[in-house]
C-alpha cells in the first residue's frame, strides 16, 4: 500500500524531471541533455543528490508516452483491442489495418531513451559522490547502480520487442559535444547486454520485502524478484527466437526463484495461515478477491504483484491508461480503445483453444469482470473494466449472472490513480508453463503435465467453485495442444496488461525457421515467413472478411516490428529503416 512516504520520492522525482527530463531536446534518439545544474559543481555532492536522481529515473517511467506505448505496442496491435468505433483517429485506424507508417508518433522511441540516458547519468556520476559524502557508502552506491542497470535493461527489452534492431549505448550524453550517431545492434547483442547487467544487478539489489512490511518500494522499486522476472521474460523471448533449450531452462530457474521468495515472504508474515502438509506455494487470491485485490486502485500494491509503477493521483496520474481504457475526457463515456469481440461471448468447447473467443465458459469470473456488457454476443466491441473500475466488492459479478455489468462513470476523472502492473506472479507461472511446453515433445508427458498444472492453478482460482467445466489434461494430449492452452490462458489472465502482442510474437517465432538474431534487418529478401496461426489470431478481432484484407500485410519477420521514426533517420545516417516499411504517406510491400 502507498503511504505518505511516496510524497518524498515524487517531489524529488519531479525536481529531477524538471531538470533532466522536461528540457528542450535535439531530434537524435539521445534527446535529453541535462542542464549544468545536473553535471555542474553544485550537484553530485551528497547521497540525497543520488537518491533524487534514482527516484527521477523511476518517475520518468510513469510518463504518458511510456504508458501509452506499453498499451499500443504491447496490446493494441494484437487481437484483444480495437479502436472505439466513433473515435476519429487516423493513426489508430492505420495501426489497426496493419499500416505502420514511419511518420507515426508511436514509432518514436524517444521516451525510452530518455530513461536510458538518465540511468546512464546516474551510473556515470554516482561513484564520485562516495569520495565527497561519507553517508553515501559503497553499499548505497551498489544498490543505486543495480537499480539503474536493471531499469535500463527493462527499457532496452521494450525497444527490442518493438523494433528488433536498436542502437545500444551505455554511456551518458550530458552536452552537445557527446552526441554521436550509432547504428542499430542485433537482438543478440542488446539482449546479452541486458542479461549481463541484470546478473550484475542481482548481486546488490534489495531483496523483495527488504523495505519493510507493506512498504510500496517493495513493488515500486526493482528488487531481486523483479530482476528475476525481467530475466525470465528476456530468456523466454530469446529462446522463442533461437529455440534454445538452455534459455528455456533459465526461464524456469528464474520463475522458481521468484515463487520461492514470495512463498517465504508470505509465510514470514502470515504464520497463522500456513498449515501443515502440502501447501500452496503461490498464495493467489480467491476468484472473488482477485478482481479487487490485484487491480483495485484503492488497495495499492497487490501481494501477487512483483513490479508496479506507482501513481498516487496527486503528484502524478495515469492519464494514458485512463484515456485509453476509461474515458477520453470528463464528458466522454468510453476510452479510445475497447475490448474486441473475442471477449463478448464464449467458445463453448473447453479444448478449442484457437477458436474465435477468448473464454470457453461463463463460470469464469474473469469473463464477467474484465469487460463491461459481458455476454453480449452481438457486440463488436466492449468497454474495458479491468484496471479502471471503481465499484466495490459488492459489484464483483458472479458467474451465475445472466448479463454483464453496464459501464459506469463513477470513478473520478481528475488525478487518476491507478498503478500499472509490469509483472505479477501469474504472469511468471504461465511463462514457466510456456517454457516447459517449448522444451517438450509429444512423448514428454512429464513436462507437458507440469505445464498443464501451472495453467490449471491460474485457471481454477478464477472459476466458480461448483463449476464442472474446469480444464482437463486429457483434452491437451500433444505439445501443440498444450502450447495453445498456455497461450489462451495468458490471454484470459493477462488481457489488456500490455502482454498479448509479445505473447503472439513468441508463439510465432517458435513456429518459424531461419531466424537469425545475430543479424539486423538490413534488406528484405530471405526474411523468415510467419507462423500462419499467429496471423489467424490477430485477425480474430476483425469483422467477417476484413481479416483477410489485412493479413497479407504480415507475411514475414520484419512486419512484426515498428518502422524507425522518420525524424530519427534524418538526424542519424547510421540507422537503417525496417525494409518492409516504405517512407511515404502510405505503406505497401517492397
């Protein structure tokens, strides 16, 4: 839960942002040049200076630009979101039609490189403070350094997933003389840098729970659990591209460490709830509790969460989440984005995991509570309820309902307080399940069963206790069946959380041959073709026939990624455009 302690970090962070983030910028990708106050003789003197800069780096992750890209990059391109039908926005129309233009603002990576440069500034200057301020110890420095290495790695991971080939820089840019043009590096290079930095960070970063009981920093700062979560995600991404069994095993190892750490923390402070015999190591909320305790803004940080960006509604507000999911302005009814028709009714066969619907039973609490107007089979789009609702526990709709809840506007529009969950435990459980399936064969019933059991734990906690249609392992006898089950459960559990597009890309890569992550996309020929079922999933959100009209635009690997922003190409002659996107007013295939 957030306390008044957050006011201190926010005030300090705002001071940082006023100096280091909100200034005029050049148009190169390294756009932020702090004033002399940051690098001059009056700064970098005390522990407080370092703490303020570290706080500011976290605060810069709360920017509307970054939150918007978490949604647009990670969710809107997938099958789960559509543009509000009466919202006039040509850019979103183009993205929805798979026309990605280099002139689109969403192609800008500036906000992430701002954070990266801010982290580099701290890494550059923090060591010198130890020689000046005795209160800034070697231990303090190592913790600050570890957080900056980890946060920088997370930013690069977003960029690799969005653009594939990105410039990598690990030094700070603090005045015009340091500006340089850098070429893109391959995913192999950038991801290995990230993993090396995360391994280093893990040696010194605070353990999860290390800030004390209920202290928001256990979720708002990167801790050992968060480092393990980021590493698991990166290993899973890389393994999906390379089909490397060793990386899949590392996913499992990282997830197991997080589960063990959260289990130990729970038992330490909940001794009255820990019984004898076989015990649940995950400690998930029950179905009725889960909607509120994981996502309700007034509850603060969830015990299921690993990393949450902290919005308090006073010094900062999650305006991007609000305008996209809740409503565009105080007088509007809906946000700019809506849940697609795959959520409006059920696919009645439990083992039909690549049908037209996300849910297979009405006995699932998530079916009724993640969108408004659930069970409206005629709806082409539905208002999103998850993360933006204000109703109390009395309004958690039970699966015995006959119609979904209607959209309300009871939540205050101004000072919108809603944390953004970057990682939570069910996300990692399903990452492990995905890795287990990827490592297996049809004959490997042990790993397939382990994967099913993880999916079942996540699925069953969201089901009506008396439900007869829970998942059955016998319905998923092959590796392909189990892979689709994991993908479907991630959709049900993590919808609208900025995960789905990345999930689909991993699924796509696992069915592709010829991918070379050591090379950049410099020329169009010989690009590996996409897994056909991946494009089938993407086109589920379209009306009948429309999917066929756009699916041809995604036939090879480069189409999975955004174009490089046109203005970046103009100022950095080392950058090479993604070869499938033409730099004109319209897009077509080269």
